[in-house]
């Protein structure tokens, strides 16, 4: 009943349209099964039997005759005044297969996509914050990783905005008409530039994210073959190409849509050839990245064979397999499988499985990249560990200073006085003239040190190292007192 209601609603909307030309036409009519469009007088209209009615042969045809006076031919036997549709051609023959309803899968795919983009957006923002905040992570490869993360952040953000503001992926609320029964019609009048702008930005973010995957692959390819050249040159050329190259095919696509196919909000393509203006460069970038991936894997295997005498085969195999698994999301190798799948030619079940896989990978790809190149990176772990230890040390050090500052302040004057008194008393016992003249000269200082050492030797003791350090410290403080006394 749901399909019949949709067909009937669409037929009622056709009644509001004008006839396609000048002359006599039979009106648009709904015969409770099918919709019959405007038909010139004196002609017989033929349509294929509906495939949504069980028991009818979808290979047959239904006919309906329009009389010369502009009215549909009726069947006097059934007293049908609105016209009669001849369904005899739909009877017999092979029974049509009952098609399954897959519409409920679309809602699930949409929910999965929103969850994936949300997880990717949150993880990428955290990854970019960590890499930007730490200066030790500002190397060439991480700069490219940051730009890649930003591209996927923009892609996820614009996807969320598009989902929120678009009504059933048709257009903005101001671009549609709502009819009874839940049917939505796109307004033909107006420029609709707002929704077209959102679609163009979304297309750019998708193209930029794919182009940045290509930049990562090209950088690694150059690093394998021309390491010195890559180290001497910066990442400016990669940044410019990654962000500006999508405009090379986005602008021609916009021009073609304006002058050749300016329909709806540009989110649907009536002509597949125009869509290939965007699709072809993206597919080419995927192909180039796949070739680079195969070449780098070949180089890894060759180097593993050369260095077998250093490590065992199992260690090389494990290390090579780990590196290859990391390269698969970086190079977007899975896009090759998605591009090779012939959509719409196998079966509806296969198309649904393909759609689930594609949307899952597209939405969670940002999370996978952040996980591999930030959250599982040893350099990032070291920086987080260093930041955590530094923060704990500063907090402990600050608390210790606050707790002991009042003790040090109360003991400062007393310790200084007692230290000066001890020095003066020692000088008085050994060289009284130093106290009388209020000057602790070099001769007095040497005499104090010599007297102490001789006293220790007489007692049969060697001076420990810590006492030597105390003597040196006392001598330093004595010189300070001496200079202060001279100033007085």
C-alpha cells in the first residue's frame, strides 16, 4: 500500500501541470493501479505492467484509449465513466518475482555514517591538537599528516551540516514544497544558490581529502627513492597541490552545471557524463596511489631479502606485514575495490552490502588515520609522557615551595646570624686581629682552614668529602662577608 500511495500522490501532482502542447488531450488519470499522463486525442497509450502488483506479468503491457473528443474510452459493461485500462495483457505468463523492500536499510546506513563521521571528527580534532601543541612533532611527515587530518575534519563537518540543513537530501526548507501524504516537491522557481553552495563545498572537501591521500603517497614514494631531495625541500609544494588542485576540476563542473544541467541543488546527476568531471580525477588519484603502494611494498620486500643476515625471517616478515597494514589506509587501497565494483549490475543484495561497506569506510576513515598516525605513534606517546611528568613535577615542586617558604623565611635571619657568629668565633680563637679590625682577609681564611685540617690530622682522622664541601662553602661565604666588611 505504501507504493500505491506514493504513485497516487505523484499522479495527483501531475494533474496540476499544464498539457505538453496545443490541442485536445485526455486528462491525467489515476486508475487505482497506475497513473496515465496527458494523452493526445485519438491515440492509444501503452505502458508496461506494474511490477509492484503480485500476480501480474511485468513483461506485458496495459493499454488505454483516448477518444477524439478528449475523453478516455469507458467500459459500458462495468459502467466506468472515467475510462478503462485494459490489463488483459498482464494476465498469464510467468509470475513476477516479489521484490524485497530495502528502504529500511537506507536509514541504518545514514545512522552508521553519522556515527562514523562523529567519531572521526572528535578523534581528528584531538590528533591535530596534540601535533600542533608539541613542537617536537613538527617534522615534514607530521606536517603532511596534520593537513590530511584537517581535510578529513572539513569533510566530516560539512557532511554533518549538509545532513542537518537538507530535507531528505533534496534541498533546504526554503527550496521545497510539502504536500499532503508526506510528498516533497522541489521548487522550480528561484536561484537556490545556498543549497548549491553547500553541495559545492561538500564536493570540494571530498576531493581535497582524496587529493591529500595522494600527497601522502607521493611524499612516501619520493622519500624511498630521493631521500636527500625530500629532506632538502620542504612540504610547501605538497600543501599547495593538496589544497588547490581540486579547483582544477571543481570549477569546470560548476560551469557545466550552470549552463547545461542547472537542476535541483546539484546533488543529483541526470547525465552521468557531467559527473565524471569530478569522478575521473578522483579515480585517477586512487589508481596512482595504488601503483605507489605496490611499488613501495616491492621495495620493502627487496630490502627485507638483503638484510636477512641481520635479523631472522620471522622478524622481517612481521615488520614488513605491520608496515604494509599501516600503508593500506594511508594510500586508500580499499578505494580500488570500491571503484572496481559494478554497481547496479549484480543484485540488490550485493548493492546493499557494497553500500554498507563503502559508507562505513568513508565515515570511519578519519578515525583510522588518527589512530595509526597519532594515537599509536611512539613519538606522540613520548611527548604525552614527557608533558605528564613535567606537569606532575611542576605541581609537586610548587606545593613543596609553598609548604616550606614560611620555614625558610623564619630561619633566614637566625641562620645568617649564627653562621656569622661561628665564623667570627673561629677567627677569634685562631687570629684575634681579624676580629679586632672587622676584616676577614685572605691570611685569616687560610689560617682557619689550615688549623682545622691540622686538628683533624692530629686526631688521626681524614677529612671526609662532605666536610671539604662544607669548608669550601664556608670559604665562599667568608669572602662575601669580607667584601661586605670592606665596603663598610
